[in-house]
């Protein structure tokens, strides 16, 4: 009897906002652009790709392409998708305490 292999679909397991947030946070903490795009794509798919695309101001097809693991979304797409998913992108210094020490010694 042959073994049946079913493709893994992470969206089936990301059914809460909390689990989706954990995935997105982990992706951004990794700093890996491919992982970030993929994680946003997985969450967008879990929430409904068509609606997320409309809210982000892009076509559904363009969203699938740019948020694939090999995709490279434009910054405007990334900001739009983040907003459509209920997130905002912010910049945080990598090591704030070291920067403060530098300012004091200058």
C-alpha cells in the first residue's frame, strides 16, 4: 500500500490572530527577507488573500507572487500588506543601550 503524502498547509494551523502574530514576529526577527515575505503571504492566505489584496491596493496575483518565498515585494506593497493585516512597520535600534552610551561619551 503506497504512502499518501499530503502537502503541508500552514494556514490550517494559523487560525487565531495570536498564532499569526507569532509567525510574523518570528519572521521579522529572523531578518530573512524570503521568510518575511512568505510569512506575510501565509497570514494573508489564512485571512483571505482577495480581501488582503484589495485592502493593500494590489491585485491578488501580484500579492501571491510578491509574498512567495522567492518574491521580493516593493516597500509600498510590504507596507500595504502589513496595514491590511493590522500591523504597522516601525524601526527599532538593534541595541539602544549601546547607542545611548556612545552619545554620552561623545
